[in-house]
C-alpha cells in the first residue's frame, strides 16, 4: 500500500526489479496498466470519515475538488465507480496540466475551476509532493497521515496542519 504513491513506475520497479531504462519496461508497464484498469475498483473505497466530510461540505455549500497525479483515464473510472456525493466540482489530473505535483500548477488550475483564490483554499494530501504543491500554490495545507503514507514522516512535510483521520479535517474547517 505504501508504494501506491510512487505510481506505476515505482510499483513495477519494486515488483519486477525493472527500472524505466530497462528494454522491457514499457511492455511490462502496458500489461500492468491493462490489468490495473480491469481491476481498478475491486477494493476501492473512500477512507473512513470522507463521506461525512463530503456531506458537511455539501450542506455548507463548499465546493471541493481533486488534484491527483493519477491519469484521467483511471481517475474518471474510480470516480464513476465511487459516485461520491456531492461530486467534486473540479478534477485535475496530470494530463490536464504541463506540470504535475509537486509543481503548483495543478492546484492553481483547481482553484481557478472552483473560482476560489488559493489563499482561501484548503489542500489535503497524503504525500510530501501534495503539501509542496499546495504550499507553492498559496493554499492552506493539511497532511493526511492516514493515507498512502510511505516511510516518510508527515510531520516533516511543512504542512499547516496534520491529521490522523478525516474527521479531524472537519474540525479544522467548521
């Protein structure tokens, strides 16, 4: 689970000891991504506490969005399967921008789509690159220590806040 944030290249490197410069890498990656797409939502669920948080956001009329380094093909399939309510008002994937996280561009695009200035935006992430992206965009950042955390220490990410459960996000927002 901790390897997920490293993307397909990281997973392939770990599972097959095959780096991106290996002659078979692209073939292995293509096969992996086909299998991944076919099984994408088999065990996928929101983290505990996310739906009550979304309910609060919806009730308060607060728009929310997703900024991910997962390509839109996979992100859209996951969102279609999960049917989150309220639905995100913005979804930004790396194929929507020139620079993926940790660059601030995807966060800035989400803010633009939401019609909210970055300084009035709260950006939650479970990886150091998320916090870097949010801070560089000028957003208030929350490190989610309950996500797909690797051996890194979220308390060293320089986030404005650190939470161990999604319910703690509600307490910071409302």
